[in-house]
C-alpha cells in the first residue's frame, strides 16, 4: 500500500536473535501495567488492552517546521506516549511539515516525518487524521475540545487545556524545555488514564528548568540563552533513567557530534520490560548489554563510539587520566550511589525515582559535592522497613489476583511483586532537570543540590539551592559551544 505522504522510512534498525529464558517470570511483567495490578488486582491482559485503546493524537501545526524545540517536544511525546499507550498514538501532520527538514541531528539529513516514523512506524502518520478526544497540540495546530496545549518559553515547559492555556512566547533559549513540556503532557494524560488525579488534564502544569523553585510567571524563571554544552561525561546506569539522560543529551544542538565524548557504564542486559520504559531501547536490543545497546543508538544518531564499561560500580572504580570528570547518575541502589564519592569525579548529578503505586511519579535529585554526606543522602534501608517491603511483596504474591495470571508458582509471583512501577515520562522529566543542571554549570547558573518533586502535584516540591555556580565549579569539565538552533 502506498504511503500517503511519500515519506521514505529509514532502513529498519538491525534486529538480533532473542534468547529464550526458561524461567521468564523475572522479566514478564509490564512496569507500567504493574500500577493497576498492584493497586486494583487487575488482570494484566485487561490493563494492556485498556492502554492500547487509549487513542491519542499528536496534532502538529506547520510552524513546528521552524522550531527545534517544538520538534523535540513532538518526538519526546511520541517516544514516551507510545510506550504508555502502545499502538494508540497517531500524528496529525501536513505533507509540508512531514517533508520539512528534521532540525535535530541535521547530519542525518532526515525529514521530520521520517523521524516520527522511526519512533511510531508509518501507520501512525496521517495528514487527514481526525483528532481523538485526547490530543496534544503543538505549534499552531487547531486544538479541539479536550486537547492539551504543549508550549514552552526559555527554560520553561507548560501544558494545560488548550481552551484556557495559550501559547507562551516560545523563545528558544534551551531546547530541553521541549523534553520537559512533552513529558508533563504525557504525565497529565497518564495520571488521568490511571485514575490517579481528577485534576490531571484539567489544569495548567508548568516548571522552569532554570529556576524550578519559582513560579513560571516569575521573570527569573525564564533563564538565559544557552551558549555551551557538556562535551564529555559519564552516564552511570543505563536503564530507565540512563536512557532518558542520553535522549536529552543527544538531542542538544551540538555542532559536531564526533567531538562529544560519552562514557557508558552498566553491567546488565536489556530485558523486555526495559524496552517499555527506556526511550532508546527497541525489541531488537533484548539480551544485549545495555551499554552496547545505548552505544549503538548513539552511533545511529551520528555520535562517536562511546567508552563502554560493563561491570558493577563499587569502591574499586577510579577515574583514570583523560576520562570525563562529570557524571550523570541513574543508579537504583544506594550503595552504588555512595561509592561515587571516592571515584574521582569532579561533579556528579544524580536522580532517583519512586517505584510504588504511591510514589512512582516522584523524582529526587542530588549533586556532589553536597552539604550532606553520602551516608545521609543515600542511607541503607532500615531492617524494619526492609521487612515491611518483603511482607508486602509476599502478600501481593499470595493474594493479588493479578499476579495469579502472571506466574504459576509463588516464587515467580514474589519476584514479580518485587519489581518497581515505572513509566517513561517520569524518567524524561528527571532527565530534563539533570541535563539542565549540567548545562547551568557552564553558564554560572543557579545551583541546586537537593530536589524532590511529584508530577501529580508540582506545587508541593522541595528545592534546596546553593547560590549560583562559579567559573571554578566547571574547571576541569569539558564543554563545547552550542550550535545555532534558532532559525
């Protein structure tokens, strides 16, 4: 069947054989569906069917063609929403916009339509698509009743009902504001879908990456025009958060991707549930080491082959001469986080995510150096709390009807019950904060050493600021000039 927009899709990503594991219980659960399974004892198949039926249209105005940040917002929404609502995301886009050059990764010489196809597949793009009752409006796209406006300005991302929330000036100071805006939009949809918040999709939600402690209407929240970007750094941990870090890094407007040095650290292999939560992973990466999978994705997008380290992070890890001194941490265990203190990094920016029904949308954020010690920042779980967690997992494994559908024996069910709830837009939101902090290092921007926020209620957040960065804070850290991404 001929493709209506005459867009030639890129060659399919290379796939690799999937090894069958005899006991697949450890990977056969959706971290997204787990929310409903844990909370409602829902049948996993029924939850997935509901997610697949949650039709969503990304409505793109023709002026998206001229905005780097809006293009990034659309692609981020596609990458996160398609994992939350598989097969249910469509894009309403004109032939002219589909054929317009992709402003991200200009060295790939792709059209904007081709980039969407790479994420969603050719069946998702339709120039005459009728917007569904749930829609995200980008640029000057017509916004029907029930649509959410996705907009930005400077370092600010904003989303809200299109009937009451107008477009911000959309000054392109820092493109990662597009990652933030799209993540907030998909968050609102998911919080509504999962019956977590009655206010979700009915309210404006915004945040500044420059000054997350301020209301977005404050003039100081706007930020400044970005001039410099990180040139060399480590990505520690390449799961949900690590994928999101690399997405936000690789979509920065680098002039020469070959001049960027990424060092990737992870000991684990990609499993099925990683594909659902990691915005870089595809099914062909299953059973490959995460570092190799992420390295391949970076290579496909024009970046130099990164350093790969595939072992557990512990006290034996020490930086050597010539290695990056900046680290972005996405570890999910406190012992590994504590071990970063003596590894030789000059700066560490770390985030962590909640993993239960009650806190999956919670983001914590820390930097090193930090006024608090690592033992205080990342303490071991108390014995009594560890016992409560184990008891709750045992209870779910034994009594939760949803788990009876997943595994035939209690050991398999207990293993599944111990996995975390995870949704990709939480990771991309956290990544936008982490990448923003890294960029602020090179602009003498406001410095934060502790944050805690919840996407369900951004009005209740905890932010600790330590003045502003000084030139000496970036000493020894590599940087390059930002490309001209404003047309």
